[in-house]
């Protein structure tokens, strides 16, 4: 970053990202009188729902719960057409919010923030973009989402491939016409599992390359029932208030019995009922599925048996049945006809669990010693989650220290909101907060409110700088790991653990202690005069004393 460059503007707050976090931040901060500028790399709002336009993309949290709660008129007036919303409907909602609250005028689209350096003397951040903007701001907020840096594996020969390549997390806006094509899909996580059934209906042939099979539960999606929508809207405020203190930020029917407290017959009946209801509520069948291996085994086995019932070819069914990790310790997938798709004549499954894809050729790829030819390859290979997007910006705090250097052994935050030595840098749903282990909208609203309230507190109290204390941060990092270690989560090679990215430190990144518990911790922090944070008074006020 060159000091010779002219400072083009000064604002109170710079926000990176115009997804659900950035939009709500802008709305709140601007309403409170802070000059605010948002930079967004896309040419529209919506974040995750702007980029992930692959066929079949759909939210796995119910529509009535996956939406903003901050505006009563908005939540009463908006109508969701389906129980689980498809990507175009969620993107339409984000656009509606941007228009309704007149947010676009303060968003710079198609502009990526490249660097943000903290000037200790001036107590200001200097932010630079790929369009040559240079902005000074007191507060710098990364509202960049948890899974926004798409990851394409480095496979030899990829650059020589002559067909089309597509990543689910960066799908072309004009769509991809695969009709008549022979296509490969690499990856069977949430994105692959949603895309494969739709691609199989469109393409001549789909070959799925599977490294690890996933547990998936049918969504049992349906058009929104008017009476169900009415029930929610009748007391939306109360329901939202209740959601905020639940384990995952959503109202689900959680059974508070352990799996082995009931008979084998009752256990099976419970799983069958949950399967019929559909969705991630399956993991709420019993209260110890994510903490007790034997309990988990019963839930995992039920899903394996369901797969074997659905998939007609026994060999394929066996390959699709996950065995190497407990159900729920990788993000559970929610599907619409995924396993049934393997009964189609135009779908094949290739197991690459023993040996990775050998190379991409100009015509296709080679795996297990066999050559395949494809018109297109779809990468459903996931993201550099939680930290990847933060590291894409050259963020430097006190003494020029890079965030990436400080976090070389894993992310270090206090409450997933701030990191020591990076004053006035806030992260929305950062590592160490419930984030991806929750209904994101609930966690986003909580963090936006926390950050906004903190900035208002500083203004009201004549404070200029906010930063976590080192000890508070160290204790929080330990607490996040101890909490994870009391569960089965560390037993899976998941992206929660950074295991999908070669060389990434292995540790559990989200806070698994529960959305409600986390919220109470944050409330206590504020009630105890921002316990664990230190502040510096305004330079002018301090000088006058
Ligand atoms: P993902 O869960 O990380 O899945 C990536 C898939 O690609 C895995 O099957 C992985 O295998 C495979 N893979 C990665 N690198 C590979 C390689 N070099 N060779 C072969 N296979 C490779 O990514 P995702 O499906 O995009 O989902 C990410 C997250 O986004 C989800 O967990 C969820 O939180 C969110 N999401 C949500 C929804 C929804 O709301 N319904 C939909 C999509 C995504 P391994 O398992 O062996 O690593």
C-alpha cells in the first residue's frame, strides 16, 4: 500500500460484502447517522445467494425462519412460495430488501477490497480496492460470509481441458445448458447433492466422482401452506424471539431423550417419522446423537438402510452409504431425490475414495486407471471456509502484522467478532462464533446488532478504539476448542475442521456451544461493561483532559 496515493474519501465505516450481513449493517449504521460505504465484488446484492446459482440450489433452513426479523412490515408482507426456498427466491428477497431500504446508493458493486491497513497513529483503517479507491475509515467490517471462496482442486492437466468447467459456488449467471451433454460432477457435499438430480434430468449422462459419501435426508419440500405461513405470521415476533435462544437459531422439534433410553422399536419409529418429516430435524431425533458414538451409530445406520432401500443397484448403494464418520459431524445434507437419481440409466457413480482423480485430459479425465470423456466438468468441491475470504484481503493490524500471520495456526478471535491487535476490525459470523452451525440469518442479525451497538456505545462514550484483550481472546479460543472436543465433531474430516484444504490447520472453527448460550455470553459481556474488550478514548478528548 503506497502512502503517496491520494486519500480519496473518509467515512465512519467501511463494510466489505453486500450479502445479508452487509445489507443489514448498512441499513442500521446509516440509520444511526454513520457515514458508511459498502464494497461488493459482485454486480448485485445477495452474497452466497448471488454466487451459488447452480441448478437445484436451495436453502436447507425453512423459509419462514431464514429471513430477516428486524422489520415487522417486511416479515409480514413477504411471501415465500415454498417451505424450503430455492436460490432465485432468496436472491429476489435480497434484492427486495436492498430496494425497500434504498441501500444500493451506498454500495460500490464490482469492486473488491484488496487491502486494509491500520494506522496506529491516526487510529484509522486505510482500505484499498481493485478499482483504485482509497478510503479512510474508523471502523472496518468484514461481512464476507463463511463459505464464499470457492475451491477448485489442483488436478494435473486441468488447464488443458477443452470442455466447459463450472464451480457450483461461482455458477454462470446466464445458466449452463447441459442438454445432450456427457458431464462429470466432482464432489458430493450439499451442493453436489442438490445439483446432481437436476443435472441428471437435463444432461444426456452424468458421471459422479465421489471421494466421501454423505448422509442426506429428504427435504420433503412442498409449496408453502397458507395456514402454516399464517401460523408464523400470527406471532412472528414471539417466534423470532424464541429462535434466538435455541441451540441452532431455529425452531425445530428436538427430542430431549437419549437414544438408548427408549426401546429399539421406538428408536426405529422415531427415525422413520423424522425421515418422513424431512430436513435437518433428523439430528434432533434424540438429544445425544452428536455427543455419544453409540447413539450416533443408530441414527447413522438408519440412514444407511434407507439408502439401501432406495438405490436399486446394491453395489452403488453400498458406495453411497457413509461409514467413515458419525452422522452430523460433516454438515448434514438435505436433498430432493438425490439417492433416487442413481436409479436412472443416465447416472453413474465412480468411487475415488482410494485413489484421487489421476489427471484431467483435453477430452475428460482419468480416474482409477480409466479414461472418461466429458463435454463439461462440474466442480462441487466446496470452499476455503471461514478464513479463506478474510485472507483474500491483505488485512494488517498493529505494527503491520498480517491477520494471516497471526492466524497461521488457526483463527484467533474473541467471540468470533474481533481479533486482538486489529482494533475496530469487526467480523460478522467470524470463526469462533456459532456462524455455520446455526441459522445464518439469526446469527447475522445478532452480530450486526452487537457491532452496531458497540459503535454507538463508542460514539456516546467518546471512545475511538475498541479491541479485545489478549487474555479474553486466548480464553475464548480455548473455550471454542474444549466445547467442540466434548462432541463427535472433531472425528470427521470436514470443512468445519479445515480438512478440505491442503495445509490448512486442523481445528474446529465454529462455536458449537449453541446459539442461545452464545447470545447470553455476549449479553453478559455488554452488561459487564464490555468485559474482555479494551477501549481508547477519542484522541481529542484525551488531549483536552
Ligand atoms: P463441501 O461440503 O465441502 O463438499 C465438497 C465435496 O467435494 C465433497 O464431497 C468433497 O469430498 C469433494 N471434493 C473436494 N475436493 C475434492 C477433490 N480434490 N477430489 C474429489 N472430490 C473432492 O462443499 P459444498 O457441497 O459446496 O457445501 C459447502 C457448504 O455450503 C455446506 O456444507 C453447507 O454449509 C453450505 N451449503 C448449504 C446448502 C443448503 O443450504 N442446502 C447448499 C449448498 C451448500 P470430501 O468430503 O472427501 O472432502
